[in-house]
């Protein structure tokens, strides 16, 4: 079995392990953070980890009421003009814990007296060594170049941090259901394996989500780029309708992420506008109305609260990337021109 | 003459007028802001204005040392869970001043006692009415659906705000040279008109920039999408090399934005990697080394400080969008399926 496939399938176990091993640690970190007068949060990350950071932004802003900024690492590294961070919590996210620019952001934050947190799969990494606090992802070694299980583990780390920070036991209880929901989403495997044939010669498209699933749109698009080399761009449905919808023409493929929740009507409206232009919709949803628009309707399990839906909803996108790459004759374990640790400054 | 063309050509005049009419006002706004204990800045915007906000983020962080977060409007509108903003300066950017979601962010910020600022082309718009302070763009009515002169005016408004806030007279003096630099960039008109022929059947590609010109990459990609319906994605060179570079293949078109400055080596490195994969480079630069890689080298005027380069550097991208649309038989004044004011919540 491919690493990529194996690691997709491991996700329920990884999430269960993360909850078991890290909940106490994250509660201690949250208690320490609550002692400080945190005015805002800065998150530094690249690639897949940056998509997880986008989710972290929504879940921390909505649950903890704190403004979150996604860092521009070049201000710390190339320009050497970092902003003031003394009243911030600064979080570095890196699967390997070796991303040099992320380490520089955390080091600078520490110099300035900010609270610092590393979210990484390696508790003994350079990133973990420099931060005050560490959440380890407990995902086991990830061998595929295209990250999957560490992404959902990063989402869970952020959900855990937000619920521990707001100290909401009910929310904490809801997290326990996520591994099963991710497991149910894996049940779409055979459906997706058959559906991808149709997209053998697809060259470009868009992935649309909004709110908590803005991150999901970015991550699914990234997986499709990394493993099938598609030119496929993620958008918030709001931004897409603000200009780029002009690209949509007859047959234009659009993935829509539409779980039950506050943004559903907006995603449905985008779906209807796309259909009116003759576009082709692939929908991930638990709602009949959106699924009915889709050439490929992928019915998701009964709804979790929307803020937890990004964990199950990325799964059909990962599976789509896996089978699409295989049907196009690519090896998703060895994407052309990529390596596991990317050195950027 | 098309509105789109006319408004591109008006940009030096618009910028000169903005500096003449708004410098005193912005200095008064900056003085009022300095009286308050601003811990961080939040900017709310959509579409082209959001690209200007990305520039605003870099120039405010680097010049004023203040962390900037680009707002997620859905937390204010659909989810009704806005974060705490009482120690923030909250800036709403909207050409029309009618973007409902942007108005809601500023209204909520005001309810919470934050300092608020509107950047808009209409001083009598609903957005201007709700904010404490207003910078008007002085751009005259913009008739083309695809914004150009209001974009560069928004960049200038942010540059003016940053220099007034840091109270650096030398920086303020440098702003006076920008209209001429933008005028010089317009001199590339005929070169670009001839160069676009080659891209008549181009379907997709990427636009790469970094740092201050991360915004430029986004804005050029947006213009190409809006007027030529290309699937063309903007990236930071750092993020691109972290995964999406896997898309690049023989003939893959990539626009590179490479002014002299701190990020130049990173852009050049991306250019060399792309050439190694057989990609085709269109370069906007004042540096021979990058121009030498390009199939279409567009030599930009002698360097301004890098933080001001986004104003001249977007211009060849706007011209490229104009002539490419015309050579493909599209009317850039009437992009399919777009209107000037987009209602999103």
C-alpha cells in the first residue's frame, strides 16, 4: 500500500491518540496562557501547516474572542523588521519542526517576551526546543511527501487549544466524536475511486469553502496540486463571487464544501451561480439541496457542529487526490520536484 | 478608449492628487492614532481592496512595528462571533464604500470602542459614515468593473498612513516620486501590446512575488482572471516552492515580480527552479539576472525603495491584462458575469 493511502486511513487512530495523550498537556498550556494578558495571537506556518493555521485562526477567534494574525515570515527573515509581539501569543506550526523561517519567528517572539507555542510532530525538533510550550501531534512518522494525517492532527491541536483556552467542557466533549466522523468519511473511498475516472484529463478548477472550511478548500486544492499537478485554486465563496467567478465556463470543475451550518446558504448560492454558467460541481455535503446540484455528490455523515466539520470534510478531498493521481498514472508518494522538508527563509 | 485602459493611464494623476489633497488629513489621523494605545491592526476588505490590504499589512508591520490581521468577515456576519477589538485600529477598505460585510466589521469595531478608519473612493458612502476617520482615494469615478486606479490609490493611502504614523519625513518625501515611477512603467505599453500575442491560447499559470509584492502577485492574477478568464494563481515564492511548484511543466507560464530588494534572491531562485523544469518566465524587474531568464523580459524603471515598488510594479500586469483580453477577443470593460458592487455577507 502507498504511504499516502496508508496515512489517510490512519487518521482516526491518530486523532484518538492525540486526544488521549495531549488533552492534559493542552489544558496546562491553556491555563498558563490565561495567566497572561494576551491581546492577540500570531501564527507562523508554511504549506499544509499554513492551511491548518487558517483553521486555527477561525476557531481561536470565534471560541476565544482573540484576534489572530497569520504571520508574514519575510518580515522576520529577509527584511529583519519584525513587529512588536510582547502582548501576543505566537504559535509556530511545522510538521517537521525544522522550518527555518518558522523557528526564526518563534525565536524573535521569545526575545520580545511573547508567549510562544510550537505545534509539531517532533517533540525533540529545533522548533519545539525554542518554544515555551509544545503540542506534539502524536501522528507517527509521516512518509508521504503530501501531508494528510499531520494536517488533521494540527486541526485537532487547534480545536483542543481553543476549547481548553475557553475552558468549555461541553466543547471538549464534542472533540471525542471527531475520530469516528473521520472514520465514517473514509467510507466514501470506493465511491470516490470510481468517480475520479471522469477527471482523468481535467486540467484546472476551483475548490470553494467558507468560514471554518476556508482552510479545507486550501488544503484540498494543495493536495490536488501536489499529487495530480492540477492548476486548481481555493477560494472563499464570498471572494470567488467578487471577481474570479468570471473564469467559470461550460464544464468548469468546481469542488464545493458545504456542511450544515452558518455558511451553507452562501456555498449553495455559489453552487447555483456556477450551475447557471454550465460549470460542473463536485459537492461534499450532508445537505440534499447542495448534493442535488452536483455531478458527483459525495454525501457526508450526519452533521457535527460546523466548527469541527473541517476534520471529516478534508478526507474526501484527500481520497480524491489519491485516486485521481493513480488514475492519471502518477505516484502520489513521489510528487515530481518535491521533498518532505522545504528550506525557505 | 476603453474605461479600463483610460483608468490605467490616469494613475499618475490620481496618485499626485491623492498626495496633494490627503497628506494633511492622514497626518491628523495618524496623530489621533498615536494618542491611543493601539496593540494591533485589523483590516477588512474584499477582492482588489483585499489585495491592497495585503500591502497595507506589510507596510504597517514593517514601518510601524504593529501586528496586522486581515479580518475574516464571516465571523462578524454569518457566525456573529466577532473577536475582541478594543485595543485595535480597525480599517475597512472598499472602493465603493458599500461593501455590506466591511461596514459590519467597522460597525462592530466601533461598538467595542476600537479606533476605526475607512479607506474609500466615496467620502459620502455608508462605510465612511460609520468610521471615525476617512481617507478618500481622490481617484474620480471608476467605471471599469476591474479596478486599477483605485487599487494603486489604496496602496498609496496605506503608504501615506504608515509614513505619517511612524512620522518619518524622509519616507514621506519618497512618496512624492511614486507618480513619476508609475508614469515610467506606463511606458512599457507598446512592448506589452506586442508581447501578449504569444499568450492568445494560454489557459493557466502562476504569478509569483514575495514580501511587499505578495500583494502585486495577487492583484495581477486577479486582473488576468477578471478580464481574460485565466486560471492563474498568485503565490509567495516561498509558499510556491513548498509544494505547488510540482504543477510546473514544460511551457508552464509564470509571471515573476522581482524588483531590487530583500526578496530579490528568493524570486531569482524560484525563477531558476522554474527554468530547470522547462517553464516559461515573464519577468517584471530592474535586474539583468532575472530578466535574462525570461522569455518576455519587462524592464522596470530604476529602483525605488522596495516598499514603494508595488505601485509601479502592478502597472505592467494591468497592461498585460488589458492587451491579453483584447487579443483574445474579450471586452475588458464588460467581464462576463461581474458587476461593480458585489454584495457579500
